[in-house]
């Protein structure tokens, strides 16, 4: 597997993370030998030791920022803390989601007993009805959505889409297994349909205005073709 580099300069490496890949192994992890993490793959392929600036779930594909020195990390993290970076995700969800919605229900933090304020802006980009029955209906409906999180809670987008009864396809934890099974059996798509597509921010060291985009994985591309949906990352 080779790493897709989205952007690189002396401070920053921005890559597109594949589905089902850990960014890095936890120190107490027992599966280090079993799978290669993103950081290990970058070390192997580019001979670079890099430091994550933010998180991306194992099951989420897409754009992630990595600093080339530990001393650079805090300056980039300030962009997230101060809400000076615009994050755009794309998801495929069950049902016909609302045209636009602001979701502001609290989400459990890493300390599972504490709920923290969380805010996500959702916009529906496309919809489809398939003549494929999924219990209890004789057809199935799906939406392509754009998500702009304004906070960065763990699993925020997965929880928020589930809270409004439009869970992400392929999300085993918060989703709907009947629809996940349909996607697998009919199309061979097994991954979770959540992709970190775009980051827009002012580079804290060079002051360059950056809009970085990570292309969609193969299963997304085949889904766009199958459902006749436009790829939202391709300029019209």
C-alpha cells in the first residue's frame, strides 16, 4: 500500500488515510505486530517520523495533518482549538436526510461519563431510492451528505448522524446492520462511508491560505457511478 500525499512542506505532511487503518498504535496495544499503522507506513515509505496534529477514526478515510517536528504540533493544533480551520466531511446515510440541519446534541468524551457540547452543520447533496428491500421496507433510500463539524469530539459525526435517525452506512457501532449488509451483499462495499474530504486554513508558519482535498476511496467512486451522484470534490 502506498501513501497518497496531499500536501507537503518543511513543517507539514498532509496525507489521505485509507479506511480501516489506525493512525498510530496505542502504547499498550497488543496488535502492533498484526497491522501497520499510518505512522509506520509513512516511516517505511518516506523515511519520515511525523506527529499527528488531530485525530481520525480507524474506519474514517481521508485527510489528516501530520507535523514534521514535535515543536510544530501546538501551532497547528491552535487552528483546531480556535476554530480557524474548516473541516469538510462527506457521508452516506440511511434514509432521506434533511436539506440542511444544525445538530448540537452533546457527545460523550473519551471519559465516557462526561458529555461535552458538540456542533455539526449538515447539508444534503444527493438522494437515491433503490428497488432493493431492506427490512421492514420493500425499497431502500440513501443520502449523500456534507458535514462541517465545529467541535472535535470523539465519534462526533457518527453519533450526530445516528441521533437524527440517519446513521452512516458501514458504521457497526452506531449504524443499521440491515443496510450495511445490503451494501455488502449487493455491491461489495464493506467500509464505513465517512470521508474527511477537505481542510481549509491559513498555514501558521508561512501564512499561505490552503485548501487541501483528499480524493475518495474506490468504493466511493463506484458508489457515485452506481447511484448517479456527482463527486463533490471534483470541480464542476
